[in-house]
């Protein structure tokens, strides 16, 4: 069973001669894929790379992860302006000058733009910085791998719950099939009683009318189509759970179809036992649907 959950937590760490760093990631349920990442100023390249890795790894879930850093040595840190970003901001201001009224940007406003202020370690070479960025990206990949493993472990437990609900639902379908209310003899007996009541009310009813009434009553009482479709949907759910892809949305759609058939079965039932079986089906389907909301 390859069910993947959308819930998980993971951590990974690394360090070089000057810094240690830690990635932490959390994942919870979501209708789609929502990725949020936070890194220290000056490491935007790490953020972009980590987001790209997460997009490639996951299909659904609200995934939040961040990078924290600690200085190991006693060296000094200075700051510099990201000149490329500054030129982009100036270019945009010039482009909009003729369309809207613009004030001269303040120093505080410019420095508040994310990525405008970069950290620079004294006496550190560009090669050392590049190596650190590569190491951070590698640690980020380790954290995302661990998050996928955590979601997989959660998915194994989730798969057992889903399989148990499907087993219960399958048993209820069997019970509905065996119910006396679903058997031809029981349907025939009810039809005979209803036809007798019609004849007592009006003995002059034509045979054609009686045949029409009988056919209508038989159609309303016959639940074989609902039983067949319920079996097909349960089988389809089990097939989906064995696939090696994200199946949460398709399982959610199957829940709607299962619930529709259970509702129809209840509406057709004129028997207390069958009605109770239908209600138990609906309760089991709702429990199954609640767990499906956790499936990637």
C-alpha cells in the first residue's frame, strides 16, 4: 500500500568553518500545494533552490520550512547593497513615473525590500560563500527527503485505517445483499400486498394499470444496481490506494459517489433492517472521507 499522508515534520543540519545551519520543515493538509520558505537575508538563492526541490518532490500539502544560522567563529560581519536589485527598483520607478505620482524612495524604504541588504563576511572569498550555499541546498534536500519519509510513515498508518473502513463497507454491502428486503421473494410479497390493496379500493382497475403499478413498485424496491455500484466503487478505491501516485483527490470523488449510492439505497428501503444497514454505510463512508482529507 503506497498511501502518502500530507502530515509530517523533518529537520536537517549542516555546517562549515564559519556557520552552522538548521532546516526545519512542517507539512499539513491542503487542497493543493502551498510552499512557504524563509531564509536569512543574503541567501535568496538557497530559498529559490529549496522551493524548486519541494515543488518537484510533493504534489499536495501546505508545506512550511525555514533555515536558521549560527556563527561559529568570532569574525566580523558587514553589509552591502544588492546593486542589481537596486537597479531593478530604479528602473521600475522610472517606468511608472509617467503613470502614477511617486515620491522619492527613502533609504529606509529601499533597505526594507527583501534581498536589498546582503551580509558580507570579512575576508571570506566568493568560493567559500558558494560552497556554503551549496551545502545549505544539500541540507535542504536532506530535510525534504526526511519530510517525504515522515509523510510516507504517516501514510502507512493512514492506509491501514482506510483499508479497515473499506472492509467494513464491503461487509455492509454483503449484509444489504443478504437482507430479506433485497430478495426477490420479499419484493414479490410486498407487491402482492400493494396490488391487493389497490383491488380492494377499486376492483375495476384494468390489468394494464396493475402491471404499470407493479413495475413501478418493483423498480423502486430493487436495490441491485446500487449494490453493484457500491461494490465497483469499493474495488476502485482499493485499486487507487495501491497506485504509486497522489490519489487523494480521486479518493475524495469516490467518497461522493459512495455516499450517493448509500443515500439512494436508504430512500428505496421499506425495511427497518435494510435502512439501518444503509445508515451504517453512510457513517462508514463519512469516516472514510474524513481520513481521505489527509491523503496526498
